[in-house]
C-alpha cells in the first residue's frame, strides 16, 4: 500500500545542479524562454526515458537503472503515481498551453501504454510488464498477459489512469476509438466496484456484492486486538491511503466530461458512505478499513483496527469536494465534530498519530521483534518503513470549510504561476534537457536503498516542472 512517492518526498531535498537558461536573472522569463525549455525537457523525456510510451518513478542519470516500487526491469513501467499517468498528464498540460502537436503525440503514446496494461477487470495494478512472461505481468484485456486480475484503487493506481484517459479522450473530442473505449470500460467497471452503501474496496476482479446491508459505523463488540482479523481485507470497505480523496475527483471529472449522471450519483453515494463511516463519540472520525458490519478492522500486520489520523483528514477533504460539487449541506455535517476531535488528539509535536486506539484514543503504534509486530504506545525507535505520524492540516481544512460555506459557488480554480516560480525551473535544466535531483539523506524506498548524494531523474519533478511552465504560459502570456 505504501507509496514510494510519499516515502521519497518525505526525505528528499531536490537540488538544482546546472543552469543553461539564457534569460536575465532580474527579468521575467519570456514565452520563448519557457517554450524552448519545455520542448527540450519533453523531447529528452519522450525520446530517451520512455519505454513503450510509459515511465517509472526514478532513473539514474545514465538511464541504466530504473526504479518503480522497487527495481524495474527494462520492460516494466509504473501506473501508480508518479509514474506513467503523471507524465502523460504533464504532456497534456503542455499541449493545452502551447497547441504543439508534439505533446499530444507524446501523451497519446503514454495512453497507449496504459491501454496495453488495462486488466480484464477494467482497471490497473501498479505496474505494467510488457514481457508476457515477466514477473509482474497480469491478465491484460489485450490477451498478452497472464496471472492476476486485481484492479487496484490503492495509492491512486486505477484512479490516476482513468483521470488521464478521460482528459486525453476529451482532447481528441472522443474520436480516438481505442482511448475512448478504454476510458469507458474503466469507468463502467469502477461503478460496478461500488458497494450499495457507497464504499469501494481496495481492489476488485468482478462486480461487488450489492446485497450487503447498509449500516452506520460502530466500535467492535469483540476484542479487536485478538479477534476479527480477516485475510481478504482488500475486498471490504476501504479508506486507506487516501482512497476516497482519489476516487472522488475521478467521478467529478467523468461527470463534467461526459455529462453522465451515473458518475454524479456515484459521487453522492461515496459521500453517503463517508457520513456512515464516521465513528461515534468519543472518536467522531474515520478508520482505514471496515468490515461489512462497519467495524474498524485490521489490514496488514502493522495496520491495526483504529481511528486513522491521515485518512480522517482525507475524508474531510473529500466531503468538502463533494459539497462543492453538489451543494448538499449534509456532506458538511460530519466535519466540525471531526475537526474538533482531531485538534484535541494532536501529539505534543503538533502532528497526528497514524493510529488512535479505539475508544481510549491513546496514540497507537506498531513495533516488531524480528518479523513479529506488536502493539505499543511507545513512539521511540519505530520501524522506518511506514508513516506512523502524519502532518496535520486542520487550519487549512477549516479555512476551506469557511470559504465554501460563505460562497454560493465553487471557489476552486487554477493557481497562477509566477516568474519567481519559473526562474529556478529554467535555471536547473541541464544541457541535455534533464532536471537532475539528489537524495539528501539515506533511505530505503521499496527494496532499493538510496544514499546521500545519489543523483537521479525523477518523473515527479519532470511532471511538476512541465505543468508549472505550462501554467506560466497560460497565466502570464
């Protein structure tokens, strides 16, 4: 479940290495400066970095080493952000900002890579393996794969692929048959993965059971520490790793793009589930995972049944989005009590614990003795493979709540990109068209250990920079 992207960004300091731009440091970059840098960077990424039109997270500067959620083979690309859809969306932003057909062609090749790896179940897993006998090959719709058929909503995998395909489908005015079919298939199967109460599972192979009763969340009546564990937690109601906050924008964008009210209905159902999933006092927030009885449950060995600080903030953000779209005040009702509870649960350092013990509300952690995990209230010397604490953004959430309540229509929109934001992006592009970044600290990410001073090319950095430059062209010229 843990995203390599989140783990990496927590310990990286992106360092600019070389400058080739000719613009004066005290003047605003011109459109010509920006257009030239974008084309240089995108040409390098498209011509030198892509494999079958797709991408992974990190590359060594000489491109001999590739990393997704671990080491990637020469035939593998990654779906999970910041992989292939992330880069594809950056190409699309560049196309819309410049009308240069090069970027649309690059985005189209990226879409074709995703279409190759679309599963028979309609969604995606985190990796696409173009070797039919490769270790990460799955049961693709094109018949060229084998093995598992688990469409995943973990870590924004299927969601990011759908958002990109929907956007490029629109760019083609829905006339590219392969892209349109893939987008429609993915959206149709996503709807079949929504339970009657509005929840989604972490993954699916076939439509979910629609006969399950709709219940309000409650604390388990059994000893959750020793009872009630289920192996197939991924089939049940899931909020883990920001699932609600990544599924909701898919439904919003699908409804806005295609005008199909099924997507708006699914968005409202998701909001209804989030209302149901709020636990009662004294902990009016949300868990990572629920069983069909709507009790918090365990997931992996180090993910206990508990109130979850990070997921609770994600739910609040999602409810704000759903209210912004629907203007139905019922989606705001859970928020004030949830925010008040989270504020009262802040740790001494101002962060939120990932987990709070059910009913007692004590910050709860997991440690291990060898391979065996055990519950603990002690936050010292915790395993470093998981985020046991999370930054709190409660003031921002309260501010957004106030703005939405006071505004009769949506206040969301594109943020302007300033010259001061663009200058370091242009200055750090090297003579080959690369943005090289450097690890600040040693860290194990997936199964790959990066050390201080290790340099790499980052798909996240490429995409953010291209999108920023595109935004500057739209807002400044």
